[in-house]
């Protein structure tokens, strides 16, 4: 969120709202995993509910940033996710690659 806000000169209020959407999304996903682990929902229900939650989050982000802004934000998330995976892999193998 911070990188997007800096790169696209987003106002503080919009950045705060984006943080809230993302954090709420994480909370929903954690709750779904908790429910799956507790046996409250099946794997199929988990996947369906995850898809619904993701669609709701995307809708909220599009409403806040517009379609193009949401695409830009998604691209930054994908780049940051890939970077985090690479760093985790490097730390797991002692930095060898």
C-alpha cells in the first residue's frame, strides 16, 4: 500500500482507506483458514468463500481507486509478492541461487 501511495502520489485519506481494505481482506482470509482448520467448512467451501472475499475486496479497491488504479495497485502487489518469495527462498537456502 505504501509503495503504491508513494509511486502514484495518493492522498493520505485514500491511502488510509486502502490500508483498511487490505487489512480487512487479511482478516477475512485468516478467519476462513481458522474455520477450515476447526472443521467448520470444507476445502470446497473455503475456496468458494475465498473467491467471494477476493471479489469483494477488488470491488472496494476499484471503487476507491478506479479500474486503472486498481490494476496499478494489483501490479505492485504482484511485484512485491514475487520479491518477498524470492527473498524468503534466498534466506531458506542461505542466499545461494
